[in-house]
């Protein structure tokens, strides 16, 4: 990554500022899953929130949160709802995404959303 926060080396090591030689292991580490949503129509934010809240019922998730953005950042107001989840490993994340509730959530939320940005990354601690 060239964003100044860190970079993966060719040997799979991750460098963050003064912290170097952190090795990323693909499957054994917990995975953090963060997704940002914006509504096409701000009147639908509650419907998006309710639809995403269904995901908490999926058994493969270790920790789950859905929240409305407080919009305290003066540089950006695009995000309306945020999902944050933690999974034991990549297999648990894949099982979560394959669950029927996940598809039901997509059926509700996709027509209402303008933007969806997701990031899955290994927990470093």
C-alpha cells in the first residue's frame, strides 16, 4: 500500500511505521470486516439499518455491530450506515457470506443503497 500507513513486502511481512516484520498469516488470524453504505434517498436510512441488522443473526460471526454514521467528519458525509464484524478466520467470513440471511439482507438493502464499500483485513492484535 502506498498510503503511508503500511506496506506488505514480498515475503508477506507488513511494515507499519516503527513496527516492522509483522508477518501476516492468511487463515489463522481473526478477520475484520467493515462495510460502509450510503442511501439513494435519506428517507431509506432506517430501512437500510434494519435490513443490515438482520446480519447479527448469522451464527458464523464472532462480533457484529451496525450503526448509523454520526457524520462528525466535516470532509465527508457520504456514509449513512456502517457494518463492523469480526470472524475467527476467512472460512467463517465465507460461511457468513454464504448464509441465507446474508442473501435476504442483500435483497432488502441493494435497491436502497447508492454506495457500498467493503474492506476485509486481518486483525493485527
